[in-house]
C-alpha cells in the first residue's frame, strides 16, 4: 500500500470520517498477500519507498497477472521487468491501462499519477544502440520511481566527440547511469569528467572475448576513475534503483 494512502486513512480515522473497524479491514492484509505461488509484499513501499517489482522472466503470464493484480488492488503502481512479447500481450489484455515498453521489455501499471521525486534528473548514457534494452530498462524503472530522465544514447568511446558535445548533461544530472558492452570503457571516461555519482552497467553486448559481459564488468570494476560504482551485467533495473536512492529528494 502506498504510504500516502495509509497516512490519509489514518487521518480519516483520527478525524472520524472512517470507523476503526473499517480501517482495520483495509489494513488486515497489509503485510502480504499469499497467492499460493507468490507472497506479494505490500509492506515494501513503507520499508523501501517503492512497491514490489515483478521480475517477469520464468514466470507464466497468469502468475504475473495475479501478482500485478494484488499489487495494484492495494493502491500501488506496478512495474514488471523482463517481459517476453507473448506474455506482454496477455498482461496488457488483463490491464488495458498498462504501458508496455517493448525495448525495455517492461510493463508499468499506474492507476494514479506517480509523484515526482528527486532534486535533479538522472542521466542514462548508453555506449551503443545495442545497449538500449538495458538503458531503457533503467529509464522505465526511474519513471516508476518518479524520477525525471535524460537520455544520451550512442555516445561510446569509439566516437568520443559525441559525448564531449553533450558534456553539459554531465553537470546537470543528479546521478549518471552509464551502460556499455564491448570493453566497457565508457563509465571510466564519464567518471573522469564529472563529480556526480556514476553507476556503470556492463552489458552482454560484444564479440567472443567480451564473454557475455564479463570483460565489461571487469573493466568497470577496475576503473581508474574514482568513485565509479558498478552493478551486475545487464542490470539496468538495479542501476536505476541505486540512482534513485542516491537522491531521495
């Protein structure tokens, strides 16, 4: 349940507009809903500032729909990540108000406007067009968390002038998520050009010796730019959550 809705409910009880028993009925299943195949955590928004997110990979469409229904019925927005196209069709049929982002492989269900948070936008910088699925996953996650986003795409180190032409973005963002595959050099370059938090996201893009993103991961972990932090391979979602926590505004 959304913290603001709980606050409003408690204020209504205090003001006499809602009876105690009615409030108890609304709060009875606040901690979680047991669906048999999933224990949907409704308390997460209170603990972490954001509702539970559904990882769609390896779940059936029916399971995703059931979990999503439990989340939105408790008044929270719902983000579903890693959704295959065939599952997306079923989910969107079940939730006509859902927004499907095919490149990001995500679906967002928000029955009310998502409150804006943060003191500055988060810049999502991607080295190449092949990195866009991971970059867009970060963007969609940030949107669900109420953060404004600046996209800066196809500015990899093989044509560094493209990044230098946009360097003003580096100083206006509250945090920078830098997505790169191949040799994974871009976060180091960006980290050497700004004093803002830089989160490197290695992707599995690259030829054989890229080892499915391990080369980029190792390069980012050994960055010579001070303060660059790194998340797991292809983890745009995790990078977005980290950036949002850095600026809770």
